C-alpha cells in the first residue's frame, strides 16, 4: 500500500485539519464522523481525538488510504 506525503508549513497540525488537507475527509464534519466511528488510525493505532497533534513522520490512514505528514516548519 502506498503512502502519500502531505507537506505543511508548521511543525504540527491537528488531526481533523490534516484529514481535510490530505483529502481523507471532505470537510470538518466528515472528519469528525470518521474519527467518532473509529475509522482513523495514526501510526497504526485507532485515534478518537480530533485535536490530536500530528508531527513530522506521523502516518494517518482511513479506509486503506494512507498519508504521511511532512513538516517544513
């Protein structure tokens, strides 16, 4: 399974924001629904906190799609 790199300008980003930026969620409401349904993993562990701070190298997965955070901050 391929992992797509998604760059941000800062050092960290909240999970809900990253899901939208990476195209894993359509909008904030969709991101919230995915997280509440426990359909989101961060580094292969289910994450239920929308405000979870992601850092460089974290891998987020939803329905088999994976995106890696690349921080340029």
